[in-house]
C-alpha cells in the first residue's frame, strides 16, 4: 500500500483514533485494516474487517467496514464524526443543480436501485438496530467450521462461526482462514462459492441451484435434498467471481433473508447472474427470516414466496446464457 500524503489531516486523525482504540492497523493492498470498533471490540480473535484508505483527489479518508457497519457508528465509537473523514469540508457548488445528467444513465441507475428500495418499503422492514446484549458472561465458543473447496476438491479456506454468551443473549461472529497448502493463515481467501464441487456437478446435470445468505442455510438446503451455495462472510460479499462458477446453470433460486441487508444482497446476487444462467428467481421464507426458519416452521420448498419487485424483474431478464469455461 502506498503511504498517504503527509498533508492528509483526516488520515492522521482517523488512524490515530483507531490505533488508540483497536491497536495498530495492518497494510493490505490499498487498505489499512483494523478491527472494527462496532462488531469486533469484544476482545476475541477476529479477522480485521475495517478498511481505511486515503483518497488524495478528494482530500478524504475512506472508512469502510466490510461487514457493513455504518461509517457514522464506526467513527462514533472512536469519538469522531463523519466530517473527520475530510481534510476540510467540501465547498458547495452553486452550479451543481444546473448540471443535467445523461437521462439514460440516470434511468438505468434508478431502475436498478429503486427496485430494492421499493421492495424494502413494501415489506416495511424496520431500520436495524444493534441489540443491547449486555456484558459477556463467558468465552467465545466455536459453533461450526465451514470448509470451502476448489472445483477439484482441494481446500481453499474456511469460515468459523463463533458465539459468545452475554447477559441478554448470544453474540455471533465469524472469522476466515486460508489454507496455504501446508498451514492455515488467518486471512481471507479467494471468492469461491461454498460447496463448489457439488454446485459444478449440478450445473452440468441441469439441476436447480439455490443461493442462500449463509452456510447454515446451505446445509439445511442439502438436508432437504437441494443443491445450494453461498459466499463467505454473509450479505454484501457476493461478487461476479462467485457468479462465474454458476455460468450455464438452467435455473437459480436466490433466497433473500427477510431484512434490508438480505434484500440488497439478493438483488446483488441476481444482478450478477443475469446473462450467465437460464432463469433467476428471487424468493423468501414464508415464515421467519431465512430458509432455516422456513423449514423449521414446517413449510416445504414449494412454499417459498416471491420477493416483491425483485422476483418479477430478474425473472423477466432472461437472455443469452453464457457457457462456462473451466
């Protein structure tokens, strides 16, 4: 990572605050990584998920939690404000309102973004708030480790799910590890879909494939006789690289968690599948939040419900399907 310009006041202020609160950061590509003061301040082992990067063109320090904690909340935890992200606050441009954007670009962006917003508004999801679990009452415990593999079955990495007992419930957390061939390294790994060998076999056989938000739901899907997959580290972490492996599939069902991040994640997944697969559906649980809740409530797979706006839109986006090359 290239060092930030010394005149970057925002960089100095934010890094000093994070270092004081969470310890020194680690340079990784363009980012300096810290433990997130919102969801990784419990004293347990975590893979740092808060990235900080200086943008000299804007005179701004970018703060991004890759687990999707709000920037304002992150800064608040280290006694800073959003304005501290800027070397100096940007001046208002009186001519900005006179600029006329390209209507075609504006229309395309509005169509993509407003679908999710309309779906969320229709569902009347509340704005999420972090629950108050009180103080920890015991050490973190390993719940399960999910191993990710390359197409030929070689281990790529793993995600471990942890739980920590608190006064008023349990806090869950995750950490990643990459298999180097000889040892585990506590870092992220390549964008490989979960249970990839089974997914590729399903593509070749023309079987329906389900995409869930997490590994627990994928395992439940297999127990129900389905082929399913997900990406590591939950909502928002799906990429076109994940979607590439599904190229040529006949029908893919994206199961959205019933909350704001779940809908946005499902839309992102569906968008990357357009043109790669024959048909995309976006469905959700008939009861509860996710597929596990749906099955626990006694519902069948056939009882999954359409996600308003999203399902119809992506189902109609059928087009030429690419052929996957291995």
